[in-house]
């Protein structure tokens, strides 16, 4: 990976394992006398900042993410820098700064909390979910900083979170609501491996409880009311099936984008759940439907009346982007 600026994220010189130490030295230097940019760039260029031009660019980027603050051509510490100063081993403040200020960083962290990904899959995920962070260079930058934070390990071509990375990702899933808005703080799943597309088969009665409408509803309390919130209408096609001639007696099914059956082990939560008609649940399970995680645009393998529709999402129902991406990459992998 080359030392270049790309898509809103900078890398430092040298291996990522040395970057926190570099930032510790930098924040200690700035805390001492709030140096002017020219002097600080000259100092920084010899300590992981690269040449003078690169050093200035990286200093200004560190100011945009809150490690530094730039005022009148001089630098002082930002909030993240104050937390780092003298304690380069504390990665949480820097991670929080990157999550808040770097497009795509939180998306990659949370996606890796679902399962290990290759470099290509990370780049594809950003292409699907975050237009501001699309491209291979943005993926490289996000992965490099996760490595620097001690959140990433790489083996057999896969990027996988360390225990610290999983802890950071857990409870901080990047969610998308009906308007496609940004991250919320909800839970993520574990790290299931890529497997054949058995989808949601095997969920069975042991995973279900009886709902108020007389039909099956998964045991999670939030899931139990989800079908009623949609009035049993399919999120893909809008069709509302009936359990009986009575109009009020509707029927819909729950499909989990990240399947709950082994080896996927997805969560039975609203963030992972789609309310669908029986036909489209079957199509989803067979990998015949793809849903763009960023735009929620639906693409069906053989049903043109569904292709091009936008997934209907009720107010307050937030969907995990990484789960939709997993569905596309694993369950519907053969339907490109």
C-alpha cells in the first residue's frame, strides 16, 4: 500500500503498527508549545509524516478528524489528541474520531464485526454503502487505520477483527433507516464464515413464538411486533396476503438478511429482519434478490415488476447495512 491521500483518509509513513506511537510523539510535541505549521511540518516529516508536503497534508487531515486543531497557522490539540497525549496505547479516542469524521470507516468496522472480508469485499462494500468512501484506496486507508488501532489481523487473504476490534464493533452497528440515514448504536452479529446459500433454512419452530396475530413471530420482542408495523405488507412488492377472508387477518413472513442458521449465525433482531410475502421470502432464500445497502434499491433475477423498486421501510425500523451486504455477497453471490 502506498503513502497517498485518498477519499478523505490519510495514511502515515511506515507500518501501521507504529502509527499510534507516532501520534503519541506528535501530540506531546503540540501540547508543549502550540507550534506553527511550518515548524511542526518540519518536525513531523522526520517522524512518520513523510516529506514536507505530505507532512502538511497529514497534519491538516489530523485536524479535520479532531486529533489536532488548526488556528491561524498554528496547531493545538483537539479532543482526540488530548486523549492520546502521553498514552498512545489508548486507541478508543482515535477510533471514535475516525468513526465520526471519516466516510466509510465505521461501515468497514461494523461489516468486519459481521464476518471477515477480503480487500476486494471491503472495497465493494464501500462502493455499495457509502458513495463518499467508494474505491480501493479508501478501503486500504480504513483497513490500515484499523490495523494501527490494533483492531485488525490478516490471515489467508482475509481481514478479521481482533478481540479489541470485535469489542469496539459490538453495539456500534452502522444502521440505515427509511431515509438512508447514518449510523446508530445497535448490536452486531458475530463473525460467521462464508458458506453455501442455505439461507434461513433450519430456523424452525424452536426459534419461533406465537404472535398476537396468531402467526409465527421470532422470539425477540422487537421482532414480535415487526409484521404488525408493516400491516403484514411485503417490503419488496407491497403485497398483503390474508390468513382468512377477513381483511384484518393479514399474513407475512420474516426473512433474515444474515441467516440465523449455522454457519451464518445471524441475530434475530429487527436490524437483520425483512417483512416479506411468502413468495419473496423464498426468492430471498434462494439468492434471487439483491438489495443495494446504500439506496435500498431492489433487483430481482426474473421479476421486472420488482426490479428497480425501493425497499419500503417503516419509520423507526433501522436496517443494518452490513447484513444486506452479506446477503448480496454470500446468499445472492451467484446473482450479479
